[in-house]
């Protein structure tokens, strides 16, 4: 095990605020996640019509990832995301629709890894994908799995983190693990930045 | 890095409650799929393989449960209890638990469920399995669409190689529910006949139900006759579409190439491919293109969906276990339902069950979100 990796950058989206490396990029007092995330999309001048078809979990993961990857040139970036609610927010919508007319456009988002697909499509990443589900933020597992992808040369960098959307509440913390960077890639440091 | 092996295993399916019953029926080309008329699940009759409820309940009660479990939990507990028992392993800090599922206890969202919505959280499912067997580590739940089952095996290997664990029990399971069938039906992907992967007249998928479990270990003294070593594995995204597979088979092709490279084997060293083969038009076509790009068009290949249907989060694990037995028995199992090739690039579909000396197989899977996984397994040499 080499295990001398670094955290290159990190992004939070929570409490109507999006920040990059601890510095707020945009905040407002929108009443709902959908209003807030749309305002972020406009503020960051992202021009990507597929965004509007995404469910809330994918929107959250997509914007956080885009913030970290917009100037990234490396394409072999593994994606290792996790959360608590999986795709339950959309699952409830699909379950509710069964008695009427279930929609393929909703059903496809009843898998948490769809957000990995959305990120991969936007940034043209033909890389490793894994979506884990834990009761709460699990720095140990993310740390181990990112080290594994880098040690075994499956990925040059790894986009890791937590992206949870449940019943209107949201929390995203994504970070890029690389061979160089400002912060040491350790469990303690991941927890501190979280 | 030490070698990582797949060892003790169990399959709970419509065929029975052990791997042997599944292998026996597959050897005899007996389909596990049957026409089911259950209006609680789908208004129209559908083909599926389901675990008999009364027998499952009996097997579950033999475990003397002290609390109530959901149907999926019962399936997983029954399967894992058998694998743990066979292995004789003592559960300690060095033993991990990985659960592969796409939807977990999604049926608790239905009206009239006996369980609270809380049980739909996958970590809750993980906690129930963990506490039942007294695992000391929290369950790692992997939910990565239809590649989850085979990806879970590779995740276990990676955690072992990072020295987090010496042994990992991997279990996979998903239910046949109204939730799933209505969704695939909305995609017009469900077949109203037994599915026929790669066949010219294929009409879509069937959804089936199994629970499967395997011990992944670095301990070469904890092996069984059908044990295999994991030579290489990879998981690459198509970066193309969230519900449709890539027309160039990009992610699957890259996964296979990366797995071959890590395994240090050439395409001609692969004796058998256990493919995904859902029997949808797009999936099977994509696989044919990807395998041709990797020079695997002449390698004997099957899909096991004609026996079990698509068992979602369990499928990759189920099919890996059957691949282990295929190697051990030196037998290529027929790709049930296949009649005439119906993809645009050549493939060597196994039409009848055949005896052949085989030592290395490739398992692949692909799924929604553009995900693909390939893993290469080999018999354990003395």
C-alpha cells in the first residue's frame, strides 16, 4: 500500500450554500431545494439542458461534481459516492405513481448510482463507479476504497463523498483525491473537512 | 498482494435452498421461470422465478429468529446462515459483510406493509443482517444497479487487499415487487414469454428472485472444490446514457480490457464468458459489440437469465457462483432459451450443455447509469 495521497479540493452543498474549499460560491434564502439548486446552476453559468430532467439527488451530485471538475483535465477519475437514503426520495414518487401511470423518466432515477452516470456523461469519464449506502458519513470506507483504486492503478484520481437527498433535506460533501494536493488524504482529515 | 479467493457459497432460489439444487437443475436445462398471475404485483400474468414462500418461512424459522424480519431479510439470512455454517469461520473484527442490492426492502413502501418505512433504508437492512450473525463491523451496502452483485465481489477483494479484512461474506438479493415490475413495464422491457437472451426472436426480460452468498477470503486453507481466485476486475462507465447502453459497448469493452490487463491473461485464455444477457434488444446488441471489440467472439458464452430471469442486485453474484461450479464440473451450461443469433456481431452462444476442460472464466454485467463490470476468475491450482 502506497497510501501517500492528497485531497486536491472539496465542495459542500448544504443549508442553501455551496462552497469550494471552504469558500462560499453562492448562497441565498430560497424556500426549497429545487429553487436553490436552480439558482446555483444559473450562478455558476452551467449550460447543460439535461440538468433539468434530473431528480434531486442527481442535481445535487451533479452540481457538486461540476464545481470540482470544471477545470480538471484528468479523465481517469474514479467515482465513489455514498449516502443514507439511496434513491428513496424518487422511490417514493415512483411508488406513488404505480396506481396511475408509472413513468420511465422517474423509474430510471430509482437507483442511487444514476447520479454517477450523470457525472460520467457530462465529464466524459469512462471510469470506475461505486455507490455505497451507510447509516451516516463513513470516512473510513471512502478512504479505503479510494486508496484501493489509486494503489491498483484503476484510477488516477478519485472523486469521493457523500450526497444525500431525503424528503427535501440535502447534504453534499464531495472531494477529489489525487497524488498531489493541499490536504493529507487521511480519515481524520476527511472527517475534519466534512 | 496475496491471492483472493471465492469459497463457500449458497444460492436460495426457486430451485431450492442450496447451490447444489440450482446447479442440478441447470445441468438438466430445467427453467426456473414460470408464468405467475399475481395482481398484487402486475395486472397481467408474467414470467418470473420466485422462492416458495412456505418453504422459505420454514427455513427461516429453523434459524430461531428473535425479531420480525422482512421477506428479503429472510432470504438473505437463510442464504448467509448456510454459507457461514459451512465455512466454520468465527465472526471477528477481521471478517467483513458486504450486501449487494438495488432496492432492498422496497416493498415496505407499499400500502398495508407490516413494516415501517424506516426499513426501506438500506443501512437498516444492513443492520438487521449484521446483528443477526453478530458481525463486528457495519455492513457495507453496495447499490450500483445491475452490476452490484459482481461489483460487490470485487469490492470485497479490494477491501481485503487494503488489509481492512481477511474474509468478507458477500450477499446479494432483491425482490420481485410491484415497484420493479411496474417500472420495467413502463420501459416496455418486460417479456410476456420466458426470456431468450441473444436470440433473434427475443422479446425482453423476466425479473426473478434469488438470494446468494459467498465467502471471499485470502485464506488458502478455507477453500472448497469449486473455489476460484480473482485474477482481475474493473468497472467502467459508458459515459453515454443513463438508461440506454452504449451503442459501441464502450464501458463494457473498457472493463474487459482493464480486467484482462490486471489478470495478465489474453482473450484466448478465457475459456468461458458468463455474460449479462438480459434479452432486451439493446443490452444484448451492446454486449455483442463489446465482446467483438475485445476479441472474444469465439469464446463460449451464456446468459443464465433463461433459468432465473434477471435477479437484479443478486444476478452478478449468482452467476459468478454458477461460473465457479461450471469450472469445477468442467461443464459449459446451455444458454437457455436461445435459438438463433439475433445480434449484429458474431458470438459463440453455448446451445447445449457440454463437457469441456475449462479453467478461466469472465463474468460481466451492465446496468442503468451506464455502469459495467468485468471480473476474471480461475480455478485454484495446487
